[in-house]
C-alpha cells in the first residue's frame, strides 16, 4: 500500500512520464515547409512610432503557407511569423508570442506584420499603401508604420 502523502507526487511523475513518451504531441502544429513555394531574401527597414530598425529578412511562401523571418545578424532573431492556410498565425517577437486565427482577431501590435503575407502575394492590405519597384517593396500603413524591403538579386 502506498502512503496517501505520496499520491500527488506519483500523479505528477505519471503525467511527466506520459508527456515524455509522447514527443509528437509537443511538436509544432505547423507542417514542414511546402517545397512548392518561393523564397525571397534581402534587407528590410522598419519604422514605427517608438522604434526603427534595419534587419535581414527571408520570406518563404507557398500556396498554403507563409513564413517571414527577420534577423539582425547570425543567431539574432527579431521577428518570426508563421502562417498555415488562412486560419492559423504565430508571431514570435523578442520574447513575446501570439498565436491565433487571424479571421477572428489579431492584436494591434502585430496586425501590420501579419498583413505582410498579402503584400508578398501581390496584394494591398486594407489601410495600406504599397509601392513596388525593381527589387523593392515599400508598405506604409495608416497608423504610421512603414516597411521597406530590398530584395537580393
């Protein structure tokens, strides 16, 4: 017979063992990148109300998925955006994360970042002005945020 005082400890150990035995459950819900897509890379300028920065960007876009990585040198990730279809978005930015269904709600702080999928698809998001030139895309949003992407050849 096991003493009653050990029951909570045994329950916690059993739960940990179950989670450890199921590594697939802990993996990302985003599928592997669709190789039918295209890659675009270069430098970007972001200008916001409180901060401005320049970074390297990589966009991986397919008919079903979108990924935007913004880095500041090797190993310094600033912003990572992942979109799967039209119903799931994840934004990781400097120790802050938001994930959800963009058809229902996107926080104001990341709304324009999530809208960049439409820009790279050739569209213009609501409340934005997009200027396209050779190897460059500039996006000005009504709230004052500005993105300028210079694509590598």
